């Protein structure tokens, strides 16, 4: 298993949780973004800077993700593609996207996009709180444990 991070929109606090976790368990992680990303010096952590453009980072992640890899993303279409390839997708807020829930998430995303296009202000997500950080860390631990890696961030 390898971890891929859709890094352009990933909150710093989530990156920090990931940095500690991959160091602890010795797992490879790559952050993909269309800008330079600061990462700690580590033999486990790398970054890829892709060209600017719509879905360029997402397309790079989909191209490289393999069966059983974990992708950290809040991008629901990207999560759907990862799941189709046999990967796991976890949102920075701690929601594990699965075959059972991804279609509903895509439908809601499309519905909200339609509302915004028609001029309705749908607001944005609330600020990330301690509950979301804990949910993320807990799901990450479960995934690492099920992959044969230790838990505990």
C-alpha cells in the first residue's frame, strides 16, 4: 500500500497527521499538487508538482494509484475513480468513501453544483474541527492496521 495525497486542498493539520503516521509505520506517501509543496525530509515522503490546470493533479493520482493504495482527497469524482481502480479514498474530514456511498456523494455534489450554477449561495463547508481531525486519524489508523501496519497517530 502507498498513500497518495491530493495536496492542493489538503489542510496542513491533516498533512501533519499523515507525516507522523508514515514515519511511524514506514510507508511511502506522495503528495501531488500543481504548486511546490513543502514536505519534511524523509525517505518515505515525496511530492510531485504537476502542471497547472483543471484536474491535472487528480489525473496524475489516478494514473499512478494501484490496487489497495490509499488516496486522501476531498474531491469526490477523484475518490470515485480511485475506488473504481480498487483503491481506498479517505476525505480529510475522516469520511471513508466506499462503493456503497460514493454514488450518493457524487449525486449530492452534482446537485449542489447545479444550485450554485443557478445563483443559489450554498455556502461552504464548516471549518475543520477537532472531531473531523479525530475521525480522520481514527480511519487512517484502521486502514494502516488492516494493511499490516501499526495503528496510533
